[in-house]
């Protein structure tokens, strides 16, 4: 009964919006790329800026989350690589499997989930984890997907994402204790409030583009990916957060937000560099679907 309540209050609202977005896509065929860019380049930076200045976050607050991101990402990469060897995956299939296991949807899925599960007071923590886990998503994921991309080129991609500049600007405002004019602050807050529902809509639009015709061929691999992403990840996150001294709400948010489905962004890279996008798309779909069962369990567990 308790798991059902958690599902109803925290996970179900996300799936309702995703289903609406999927239906909307099937009927009207909107330009998903343009809507994704709107979310990434306009709403996300404003949301990050508003959340950080609203809670007076400092640079030191990023230290533990950044270290957590580094350790967990390495652990998932090693685990994903090891299982891919056991499954005898090669080339693009190995790359897609590793990315599906190690890159989680901390934004489109994680931010709304934390908001519904823990409320407004949890937003500041979830934004920090959203920012730090976007670093491997916009660098390492590209590097692994492309045989030609250099480390320098991959790192340069960070500076193309306005979230970074919004974070730095907010930190400066917090450091110098700059107060925005009331009218400007209201406009930013109002704009920011649309970010979470828009993120879920983007996830639904992107999921509606996924084809599952390859799912039967990769069934064993998909099952392995689901287990690593949705079960192994929280089991690894718990001892890591404990060792780093995290506790209370911060620890809970760290574990839950990194127990979300596989990230959708690497699928774009897989398509661009022809790294078995069918396999990655299948794992993204099934981790998203099955997370409706696993996430309430994780929230209840911690």
C-alpha cells in the first residue's frame, strides 16, 4: 500500500504528462528538436539560476555532489563495461550498452521526480545534482560515442551549454549578495515554474520517436541494462554517499535522482555516430517503463 501511495504521488504524475506528450506527438508531429532546444537553452538556465539564488547556494556546495558524480559514474562505467564483455558485445552495441548503464536521466525525469517526491525544499539539492551529472552527459558520452572526437573537443561542449553560465552567474550573485529587483525576480520565477512540466513533455516527445523493432533481438542485453540502471545504481549510490558523508534529504535525493531511467541525450549521439541506436533506444524505453515500479521502491527503501 505504501509503495502504491509513493507511486501515485511521485511517479504517476510524470507518466501522465509523458503519455499526454506522446499522444500530442502522434497527432500533431511537432518539431521535437526545437522544443528540446527551448528547454535546454532557455528554460533550464533560468531554472538553474532561479533555484540557486533562491537558496543561496555557494561553490562549496558542489564539492560533494561533484565527487559523488565522479565516483558513481566510474563505478557504472566499469560495471557496464564488464557486463558488456560477458555478453560479448562489440563496437556500437558495447558503446550503447555502457552509455545506457552509466548515463541517467537526472533532468527530464529526475528533477520532476524529486519535486513530486520531496517538495519545493528539495529543488536546490536536485538542481546541483542535475548540473554535475550533466558534465559526463555533455562530454564523456560524446567522447565514447565518437571515434573521432578528441578530449579537447568533448570538453569544449560544456561551454556550449548555457546551464554552466547560469550556474556561474548565480554563484556570483550569491557571493556578492546581489538582490534582483522585485519585478524582475517575479518574471524569472514565473518563467522558471514552467521548466519541470516542459522537461517531462520533452521526455515524452523524445520517447515517442523510439522504435522497438530491435527489442526482441537484444532482450538479454536490455534486461542487463535495466538491472544495472535501475537496481545496481542505487545499491552503488548508497555506500558512496555514506562514505562521502552525505545524510538526510541530500543523500536521499542523490540516490533517487541517480536511480532514474537511462538518459535520452546519448541516443542523439548514438544516431549521429551510428553506435547501435536501436539497442540504446530499447534500453531507454524499458528503463523508463519499469522505473514506475522500481523508483517507488527506492524512495521507500531510503
